[in-house]
C-alpha cells in the first residue's frame, strides 16, 4: 500500500462528504457529510504521519483533536437541530433562510 | 474749548439720546421726546459754537490698523463741514420741534423720536468725518436711519416697500462707492481726506487721469444713489411714504444732500478728470429736466416737492461739476432751508386735511391756514428763484458757474429747467391758493398749533434773509465772492418770471384749464405721468433678471447639488440592496461558491 | 507652568456632560442649572484667557504639554494663539447663550444637554489643541453628536437632514484622515505635534497632492460651495441651540482646520491651489445669496446666508495665502469667523423663539409681526443688518477687510463680490418686509414677546455685535500678531 492509496481513499471520502453537504436538504445528512469530511482529513493526517513525518506524535495529536472537535461539533449541531426542529417542525436547509440579505 | 471735544459732544449727544430712549423709554413717550429734543438742542448749540470758532486744524486718531488698512477717526473743521454741520443740526432740531405737533397722536412716538436722534448722530458724524471710510460708515448709518424712518408706518405695505426700495437703490450706489474707496485705499494706502486732496502728494499725483476718472465715477455712483440722481432716483418720490417731517429732514434738506456734500468734499478729485466732469454734468442736467417734467404732472403735494428736490440736487451737482464750489455749497445750504420750509408747510396741510392731493387741499380751504400758506408761497417763490429770496441768489450762482465754466449748452438747458421749476412750483401754489371752485364757509379750517408754526415761521424768515449768507459763507470757505452784473442775472430772472406767468395762465387765472400745457401733447403727458418708465424698466429688466437668476440657482441647488447628492445616496443604497441579494440565505450555495473559489485559487496557484 | 487654564475650560463641558448624565430622571431644572453654571464658568475662564493673552508677543500661549501616547508621538498639547483665543471665546458665548435659548425645552432634557455639551467639548478641543491626532479626535467628537441632536429634537425632515449631514461630514473625515496620516508619516518626525510639523518643510509635490484633501475635508464642514448641501437642511432641521452651535461654531471648525492644518503645515500646496479655491469661495458667496432670495423658510434663508458668509471666510483664507494683501485677508477671515458666529447664533436664537411661539417658520405665514413681537423683530433686524454688512456691527469690518484684499488681488472678482452685497440686502429686506412689516395679522395676536430672561441671551449677542462693530481694534489687536507670525511662513 502506498501513500497515494490512502490519499485516494480520503479523497473519495471528502468528496462524498462535500457532495452530501451541497446536495442534501436534510440537516442530519449534512451533518453526516461534515463528519465524513473531517474523517477524510484525519485519514490524510495519519497517512502523512506514517509515511513522511519526522515526529509521528504530532499527527496523532492533531487527529485526536479533530475527533474531539467533531464530537463537540456534533453535540452543538444536534442541539441547534433540536431547537430548530422544535421551532419550525422542519430541518430542510432550503427553507431556513433567515439571514437572506 | 477744543473743537474736537465740542464735535464729539455735537455728534454723540443724539446717539446717547437715541440709545437711552430706545432702551428705557419705550413706554415713556414724553421723556423720550424730551431726551431727543435736548440732544438736538445740544447739537445745535455745539455746531454753531464750532461755526463761530471758525475753521481750525483737522484732528484725528487712528481707529484701527490691519495690514494695509489704517482707519482714522476724527473731525474736519473746514468751512464746508462747519457751515453744513450747523445747518444740519439746526434743521434737525427744528424738525424735531415740529414733530412734537405733527406726531402728537402717534402711538409709536418714542421710536420715531429715537430714530430722529439716530439720524442726527449719523448725519453729523458724516459731515465732520475726516476719513473716507469713516464717512462711508456714517453714510451707511444715515441710510439705515432713512430706511427705518421711511418705513416708520411699517404696517402700511406701501411704506415698507418704499423703505426697501430706498435701501436697495442707495445700496447699489453704495456698492460703487465702496469699490471706489477700496480702490483708493489700495492705490494710495490711505483714506484720510485731507491727505488725499493734497495738491502735491494727494491722489491726483499718484494715478493717471483714466484711473482717476474710474475712481471718481465709482464714488459718483454712491452720490447718485444718495442724492437721487438718474438712474438711481426712483426711491426718493416713493420715500414720501414716511412721515412728512422726515421727508423734510432726510429726503430734501439733509440726507439726500449728503451726496452733494461728498462731491463738494472731494471736489479737487472730480475737477482733475475732464471726463468725470462731463458725465456728472450730463447726468445732472438730464435729472434736472426729467424731474421737472414729472413734477409738472404730479398732483401729490409731497411728490412734487420730492421731484423738485431731485432737480435742485442736480443743480447743485451741475454747479459743483462746472467748478462753482461756492455756488454748489450755497445752493446746498439755502435749498436745505427753503425745501425744509416747503415740506413743513406741506406737512401742516397734510396734518390738517389728511390728504396729499394738492387740488383737494386747495378746494377744502388750504389758503385759510394763513401762516402755513405764507410759508408755502415764500418757499415756493424761493424755489422758483424769484428775487430777493434765498433761492434766487443760489440759483443765480449756479447758473453763473455753468456759464463761467463754458458749458453753454448745459447752461441753456439749466435755464430751461429753472423755467420748468418755476412753472411747476407755482402750479402747486396756485392749486392751493386759487382753487377751481369757491370755498365754502368752513369754520373748521384753522391753522396748525404753535409747535408746528414756530419752525415754519423761523424757516420763512431764514428764506427771506438767506441771501445774506453769501458773503460770510465765501469767507469761511476761503473763496472769493463773485460779482455779477444785473444783465447777467436777467435770463434767470426772466425765466423764473416766465415760469410763474405760464403757471398763472394755466392754473391761476379764473378761466384757466388747469391741465397745463403738457396736457396738449398726450404722448409727453403719458411719459411724464409714468415717470419716464424708469420704474417699469427696472421692474421688467433688473428685478426680473435677479428673480430669474435666483430661480435658476435655486433649481441648481435643489436638483443638481442636493439632487445629485441624493442620487448618489440612492445609487449607494441600490448597490447595497443589489449586493445584499447575493446573501440568499441558502447555505449550500455559500458552500458551493466557497468550493469554487478554493478550487480556482488552487488551480491558479498550482499552475504558477 | 501655572494653572492649566485651557484644560480647565475643556473640563467644564466634560464635567457638565458627566454631571448632566448623573442627574436622576425628571429633574430637568437641575440639568438646566448645571449646564448654565458650567457654561458660565467656561465663559468667565475664556474671558480671563482673552485678558491674560499677551497681545504684544502673540504666538502660542498658555501651553500645556503632557505626553499621552509617546510610542506614536501623541501629546496632550494645549495652547492657543490669537485666533484660538478668539474662537474659544466665540464657543463660550454661543454655548452660554445656547443653553439659555433652550431653557424652555421640555422633551428629554437630560439627553439633550448631554449631547450638546459633548459637542462643545469637541469644539473647544479643536480650537485649543496643537496635536494633529487630538485635533482629529476632537473634530469627530464635535461632529458626531449632531446626528442624535437633529434626529431626536429636530423638525422639518429631520431624519433626512441628520443622515445627510452625517454622510457629508463623514465623507469629509474620510478625505481628512488619510491626509493627516500622510502628513504624519511623510514628515517622519514620529510626532503629531503641529508645532514640530510646522517647522518641517514638506516636499512641494507632496504638498500639492495632500492640500486638496485637507481643504476639501475641512471645507465640507465649513460649508464650502459646492459641498454645502448638508448645511442649510441641517440648520433647518436642528433645534435652535443646535443650529446656533452648528452655524455659530461648528462651521468655523472647518475654516479653522484649513487654517491650522492646511495653510500652516502645507503653505506651498495652499498657494498652488488658492486661485481655484478663491474663485470657488467667491462663487459660493454669490450663489448663497441668490439661492437665499428664493427661500420660503426663515431658517433656509439663514442657512444659505451662512453659505454666503462662510464663503467670505474661505475667500479670505485663500486670498491671505496668495500674499498680495495677506494681513487684511487673514484678519478679515478670522474676524468674519467670529462675527458670523455671533450673528448666526443671534439669528437662530431669535428664529427659534418665533418658531417656539408660532410653530411655523414659513416666512409668508407671518406679516406684520413687528406689531406683535417688537423686541424679537428688532433683534432679528439687528442680526439681519449685520448680515447685510452694515457699519456699526461686527461683520462690517470683517467683510471690509476681505473685500479690500479681494480688490487688491483680483479686482474684477472683488468688485463682483462687493456688488453681491446688494443681493444680501435684497434677501434680508425681503424677509423683513414679508414677515415683520405690513398689516398686522390677527392670527398672531396671541403671541407673547420676549420678556426678562428670554431677552438675556439675545441681548448678550447683540451687545457683542455692537461692541466689536464700534471697536474692531479689540479683535484686530488680538489676532493681528498671530497673523503676522502666520505670514512669516510664506
């Protein structure tokens, strides 16, 4: 297995996440997309960490931070989602345009 | 006593009286009246003491200095200032006395008397002024007093319109005067009159004749405004809207004479420019003829007198321009006396009959007011130039100076104007003393009160004896008394007599038509009664032009500048609104555009 | 260094603002008394400064120098020259009479006086400071309170006027701020001190480039034609005392800024641009007068007369730079700043009174008002005559000096401006005749004339106009030494 194989996997994951964010209307799916993108980034870090890094600890720390961040993000995201759903009975992003100029 | 201190007393007592009356006596009419009269009396005594003291050195102090400007404040004590100052103080005082009777019932008496005080201060300050700027300041203040006094009955729209017109027309002249004075200061670095007039170091030695002509003509603009010469004369007849004593004081005897006085003051400068002399002569003689023709068809007593003032002022200017300094000043002083008399008589009639129409005054028994009528006849005869009254001597001098100066055409026209003057003066007299129908036995006609008659009688005597001042006046002015043969006086006397005779033929005799000989030529009659259309031209040309400019610039302000700024604001707002639409609130579009931007950036950065 | 009297003067409005804000709600009378007490104190202190200013020496006096932000060279540097003394006095007079004018205000009194005194703080600061940064700082303090003052207490189209004023002035500031920073940066002295900067000679190209920014930036506030649009509508919308401060002192800030920043720091740039700006100023004089002829609202007439009269100030400044008759022109310009300040304050104070009683400012609504309000009308007439340049009132001298310089520098232009005096007389007399003269209008019979303390502020202003109308040397003696020093810079 070479570095490029890992990068390819992460690219596929990232693209899938991006497509999910841009095309899906349900906020939950969008959240899943974001998670996918974060994981793609984590895979990249670990791949580079394994193949090229001088001090492998750095990459592992970053990935741990990303996981922590993702967890926190999910918590906040879901709580916002709950509030939104309670207020609007709907989690469709097409419909939520409060900040339209 | 130091003449400067005396002059300060003479000039500033009326100011003190004015300020005190305005500030503290608005309700206490009698006190205000007493204050102003007291101030007037002090001025008269002081001015005559100054006159008796004879000419003395000019005194002045520096009032302000800034850069190139140095204004001195001081007094001139030459014959011109002393004699005219005494006349001004005297007539002011007489008019104040007269006003006690005339304004007896007016509720705003305090304001009236206070303004007379203001006028006295400004006028005397002007007469003794030593510096051109100082003279200008008082000149303007005189105009201010005139403005308020013409518009004294400000509730009458015609009075306030007349006041405004007077202020504006004199202001137009004053603009020229101010420009002239500023140019003189810029050229010579001074405005001290004696220094400017100095034959060796004065203004005439500093500039070419062309420049001097320009300067004196600019100054003459101011004189035209103040002394009501064509084409700035139209305010004076309108100014008759003011109370009659004011017309007597300001608009015939003293204030309008300020222009002539300034001319006499700056006489050497005018004499140094041939062109200026010719211009002044032409304007003066044209004004004299025009005003006389209008007076021939006017029926308002005060307006006839107003036009005669314009004409007599033109005579003075013509005499001065022709080099007759003594003639001009003599006519200035004597005219002040007999014209004040005529106006006071007119006021006496108007006060009694409450009309300005002289035909009506005559019909209702004007001649039964004997003292007043005597004053009117003597004053009228003097105005007409009948010997041996004051006006005869001075008019004779005026005509003589014209013929001595070699201006024969002007002399001839002036004779004609003198004939017309005699004609319209006696037209007025005959209207009043020989009305066209017999008087009814109306017992209510009685002569005015003593405070009104006193000044009239005083001035009547002065008019009879006025010719006597010729000698002393020449002495104090340091000029020679010219001697005229009887023969040279003959044309003037004949003209006056002819005028009186024609007036009698047209208006006096029992079968007179009372239309006047101009009535035979309807075109002329219309021209004269429309006042030569000068006002109409002003209205049609200047007033409309200014209004048009104002309207155009107002549109520029509203549509272009303000409108432009508003449009700019609109564009900003519109752009903001338009760009705000990009903020669709559609999160996925934001993300998409972000991805595109990052992709493009990556592409361009990577391809480098 | 003795008593820091300038800082004390500045402290008066600062303390007044603070004290007014601390007053419990509903105690309006207390607010008024606090304002009047502090403004009177400032007036007295200003008079002391005037008396103590050594006219034989001239130049900057009463200096206070305390480093403030030494890292970038900002110093608390307060000092006044002859011009400053005069303008500080002007501000004190207008503030004091303005407070008295607004005595009968009943709506949100506390906030009103707080904003108004804040404005005064800024104005004092600009007139006193010798530090370029502080100058801009105070300048903005003076400008910003205008917005709420007009918006909350204003009348006629107040939202529009407040927004317009704010935008114009901020555009001015936007031109100004980079120019000031450029001056600081290019001099490379590491100080904002205007005294130090004044000693530095800037490159001629730099001066030519930066001067228009400074002139236009300050010029907007000075009501410079054709960027005066904010001024008449602002005057009209603002409440009386704000109009007084606005026309009386705020517009002078602009002219003062041009003088101390533009002309003093960038003399060659000023000389280069002066002919153009002089012509513009002359256009403004005539333009303002013409437009005033057409106005139907009292305050608009005065607003455009301000444009016209501020044109005289700007013309004087530019003529002074041209150097043919510098002393007359500078003296005239500064004299006019003072005279016009007092005159417009009087105008607005009196119109405000009439408006408070009659609730209209439309000229044609009146007629014969002289019968009902003789005192108010007399005072307005005095102000009007001052505007028309009548001798015996302060403006006459100022205009005379500027006209003299104009005649010397550009005779034709000068003659045109002098002729413009006729226009001034026309629009003033038009107001007199339409509003004050004529038959008594029974509609206004119920109006009461000024009495007692209502007369006080107006009487003070009238007295000042007459005093300096007859004794112009009192002002000329104060400012002439400073003018001489200024002229050495050329």
